C-alpha cells in the first residue's frame, strides 16, 4: 500500500440483506489462509457491544459508524486486515471514515436491489418497516446513499457469495503486492 504498512479495512456497505456479512464470513478465513491477520467488525455485533444504547437516528447511526471507523484505524495502524460489514447508509459518514483510515480503506459496495433484499429477508424486517413497525429503516423510510466510487462493486444478484468473495480476495492480493496505485477501482 502507499503507506509503510500492509493494514487495510474492507468496508462492506449495502442494504440489509444484500449479503455483506455472508461474503465477509467467506473472505476472512480465505485471507487468514494466506497469512493475513484479520479482525471482523460486524455492524450488528458492534452495535450490541461498542455502541449499546444508540438508536437509529442519523446522528446515532453516524456515531456508530465513526466508532467502527476509529477501531478499524487502530487495527490498520498495526498491520491488521479489518473486515467491516455495516450498512453505513450515509455517503458523507463513509467518506469521513475513509479519511480517518487513509490509504488502507477499501470500500466494497454490495450492490443488491431493494426488491432482492426484501425477498431474502428471513427476519421480516422489511415487512415490519413497510407496516410502520420499524421507523427509519434504511431503504424503506430512511435513505441509503450508494457509493459513487467504491473500490469494488459486488453484484450478489448475478454472482454467488463465493464468486464475490473470490473476486475480493484477488483484489486484496493485488493491492498488497502492487500498492493502491496499481489496482484500479473495479466494477461488475
């Protein structure tokens, strides 16, 4: 990478049900098999432990994402690979995290249509949001701002989680061997 260490953060963003956690759970062990130290920060888990008590207002969501970004920055500084799977719906907040982490930030947009996410929704969250039982639900009653220039876009409607994970692992390997300048932003 452009800095003196090999730490990085793979920041998965996308709607609930897009496949962020599924792909992240495949990528982590693959990177570890290649000798890369990896820590996983899942949005739901972090919200339970690090951001307990926060609600779902824009301010609380931003606080949660910035906390995850701060922890990621600390780990990246020590050469860790960090995998973050968090909806992180607001572009401005993701950009703040990008600045906080620096060259080691890799935005991975898990691009899945709202219709497909609703179809996959085993917890019934979208149904409850549409019925007004969940307020400020991303994609229904609260916006999701797609990345404008993610390093990698994974379309989970046209490729399997394993195919998406394989492309991401390949991207990370290239990035670690050639640096950020040698790896262009990629899309499906």
